[in-house]
C-alpha cells in the first residue's frame, strides 16, 4: 500500500504541474493573440493603457475587499468614495494651478501638487467613511442584505451631492507640467501620467500583503468570538458542562 502511494505521488505532482503550465501558456496566448490582427506598436500602446486602467480597478476592488475583510461590511458605496476623492483632487489641482504650481510649475511643484491632491482626497474620503459608518453602517452590522441596500442608497445620495457641488458635466483633470507629454520607446507611446499612475499602484500593491494579513487575522478573531458567543448561548446541560 505504501509503495502504491509513493508511486502515485509523482504522477499526481506531474499532473498538477502540467495543469499549471497549461494555464500559464494559455494566459500568455490570450495576451499575444491580438497581434495576429493589429500592429505590434498599436498593441503595446493599448496594452499600457489597459494596464493603467486595470490598476485603477485594482485599487477600487482592493479597498472593497479590505472593508469586507476587516469589518464584514458589504460597502457598495465604495465607488462613490472614489468619485468624491477624484473631484476633491480635481478641485485641489485647480486651486494650485491658480498659484502656478500645475500647468506652469517646476518638477517639485508638479510632484507636490499631485501628492497634496492625493493626501486631501484621502482625508476627505476617510472623513466621509467615518461619518457613513457612525450614522448608517453601525446600525446594520451583521446583516449583509441591509448593508447592500443601505450602502447602495448612500451611494446614490453621494453621487447627487457631487452634482450639486461640481455640476452634472464631466470635468477634465489638469495634468502637472512635469507629467505632460509622453515617452517614445521604440515607437511605443507611453503617457507620462500613466507611468505615475502605475508607480502609485505599485506602492499600494507592496502594502497589499500586509493589509490582507490584517484582514485575515481580524476575520479569524471575529469568527472565534462568534463561536464563543454561540457556545455560551447553549445551556450547560446540552454542552455537557452541567452535572447529571
């Protein structure tokens, strides 16, 4: 019996490795397949733009995941917080542009304007999040259905408030002078501001394992507390603690 198990282990390991490599080859093939129809340069330009958009979606999705992991809350208003941060950053850049920091500023002023816009946007998002948690979400902890309904309603309200302050029309965000233009790498045009966005995402990605670990520990602690509460709610005689 032991010899049969020992012989089966290499076969199982080989099958798992084959599936892993097949998945990798298939993934690469999907990325390379469009080259059959379009020019390589166009493909690379579109790929860089797609990676940048994907990183924005990653930041949005990771925040939603962290909130659910740490607080067990399904916050469907998360996109509204991002929208508020975007409009606040837009307003900060406009204010700094009046001081000559954005479209006519130096490298330091350009970097400082982006950093300040990010910090203020994060601060406003944090304050809105605290207010929403204290006023609304705290009342529905443990009830996912109510969380979905109430955060969806909060999202609609926050979107309408944005229209009140900034209007219903789309706004064009100013790009600091140092980040305007693009890099030409072997006829592949890469926008400078996209590089900045990729850099910011990489910073967040490096912190993601730590945030995920905190989230996992918090969920484990919450489940442990729930199990202890359930044990205490069971009468001792049923648990077997009481004497006959």
